[in-house]
C-alpha cells in the first residue's frame, strides 16, 4: 500500500557554502551545483562547488589549528566538554536535522529521527571514551617504558549519502576527541545536514580551523583532499571501487586509511530457529533506510525444509510495506536518493528477472511516478553465480537461495568478495557459534538484528574495508603511539671513541 503524496519542506533550506577556518564562504571559483529532493526530483538547494583551491584553503586552516592552535594540546576533559556541547546542540535541533535529512535523502521521517538521536550519542560516547583512555607502562629494575597516544594530524573525512548526518558524526566525533583537526567532504547528493553540523560546531565555539567542510564532487574535491600532502589520515565510507581509487590517489603521501566499503551480507536461517523473529529481522534489515544500508542483509540463505515458507513470508511482508511520502509517519519505504541511483537499482531489477523467481515488487509503485520510488523486491531461487547474488545493489532488494546443512550455509555465505556483516538464526547456539566464526565477515549478529554497541569494532573483511572504528579502535586510527624510555638509575652504556 502506498502513501501517495509529495513532501512539503517544513524547514528553511538555505544556500550551502563551505565552512573553512570558522567562517561560511562560497567557493573560490564561484561555481555551484544543485541538489535534488528525492521525492520530486525538483531542485532543493544551491551548493558551493569545492575545487582543489578550496580544499587547500581548508587543509591549511586545519594544519594551522593542529600545529599552532590549542585543540591538540587541550586536556582530554576540556575537549570532551566541547563534544558534549555539540551533542546537546544536536539534540536541541533534532527535529530540524531529521527534516533536513528527509529532504536530502528521502529517508522516512521516523527513521531520520532515530539517526539524529544516534548522531548525538556518537559525540557523547566519544567524549566519555577519551576521558578514560589510558596508555601502557612496562617497568624493569633499570627502566620504565610508557606509551602516549598523540593526535595523528589532519584528517580527511569522506562520507556517504546514506544516513549522512549520523555517519558524519561517527567520523567527526572520534577524530575531534583524539585531538585531530579535520576537513569533512560530504557526499554531493546529501549536503544539507553537513551544513547544519557546521553551524552546530560554530555554535559550540571550537577553535578556528579545527573542523572544516568543503562540498563538491569526488573527482574534483575528494581527490585533491586525498592527495594533499598536509593530510595525514583518510577515513572513507563508500563503495569498494572508490576505495581503491582513493588508495591509489593517496599512495605518494603514505597516508593512513580507514575504509568501510561495500557489502553483500548474508542472512543465514536454519530450520530450527524462531522463524517469526528471523523473518521480522530479515525484512527490517533489508528494507529499512530505503534499502540503502551498508550492513543490509541482502542475501537470504534458508535451510531447505523451511525455504518456501520463509521466502513466501518475506515476500508477503514486502508486498505490504508502505511506500510513499517520507514525511508521512506511516511511511516505511521512501524514495531512493537520486535519479542516477534509481536507474542503477532498476537495472538490477531487470537483471534479477532473468536470474531468479520474482515474488514481490520489481518496479515503480503505482501512483508514485514522481520521485525515485521503487517497490520492496524479493527474488527467490537465485544461483550463487547470479549477478544479483554477487553484486551490491544498495536498494530495497533481497535475493533468496536455499541450502542444505551447515557446511553449505557457510560456503554460500562466503561465496562473494565482500565481508562486512552477516546474520545467523538458529536455536542451536553451538551450531550458531560455529557458523558465525566460519563466516568471513567483520560483524556477525547471532539471533539479533543490527544492534550496535559503540565500544565494539566496526568494519569489514576482504573487499568490505580496511581497519576498524568504534571504541578504542577509533583512537588507534586517529592517534599515533609514542614510547618513552626512562632510565631509573645508572647502568652501563657502551663507550665508543675513548681510545
């Protein structure tokens, strides 16, 4: 059932400029680009287009703030106080941020509110984490050795267009907590909440140049940021092909990288599990956030005795998902973010018709000709060699494949080049633990659906990324370790050059 309608902006949408050295400014070239409302594809905002000169200006500001400013030298508790102030300001502006996110991305309003709340929690969590972070010490009779964590420098933060505000804060919060300075390059399709974050940071009164934002396109804005010799670290979330290009582009400067890349995550359902809970989780995991979720369970692997029952249950639920106006609180599935992405996902629907049995969806919902709407789609009987089994679609599409027994389940789960997340459902915890450990993925949920503990590492294996973020793992990335050796008393030192 579709909730037909066009969202009406309920928040001021202003022209978007860069935020550099504590000031909002246009691009030096004067060039701009338009961003679109996904529900209508009408122009939404005019955005300054950042080029290499703008990137350089922002990096210079961040470098000055790092080398000359107070931020890296502040006591951790004082930096934490600034971060908690940002969290408070995000919470105070939560409804506005959620509405901007809806306009920017098409995310249903109820889900956008949850993402805004998570963004505030990111700042609050890393504010607390930096206050209790400790080093190590090693003592012998003659020496004391201890370690220090020192901020690593200027970070380039490149963020995606799905749940952009929450993912921006997921990078910015630990970066600032560690004492680094940064230049944020948000996705060009979703600039509005990055601009709102800059206004919040300005209100929180951080030192000039600690946080900078440059808007633009990957080739002309992201690439100069990656290649810049004064940028020490790059944290990137996005597709695998872009991650490869980033590594090649920054190789000459020996940067440190943290990358969360693509995913094609399996949902492994054994016949002995609680099928109702497993189906609930499978439907939510692939169709929430408009299907544009990096950890979405897009491959449904089901044990043969319950295969037909499970795929029909999932399909029946997919047919009932409410699609439409993302500002309607009843909407469960909104429009995809951009016409180009809609066309990409729709091509996979055409491919899928030749590779599997279409049980639900497969096209544009009736009555929603405007905007980037697609139905929740389910393909069954998909071969592991099929493109829709192997390739990341990043939309509201799930493919189902049967398996017989534990060994085949693991083999199918590991049959793709990605390894970000996996979900395992069984009432036999011994079997579930074996399967979870055998799946090559950075994150595995056993009888659970995508619940996060911010203390744990987040990241993927194989083509799904490099490094981990979350808890102290984020600080391992944003900090350099220094070891100091202290002599506790006289000890023999070899004497050279005394004859």
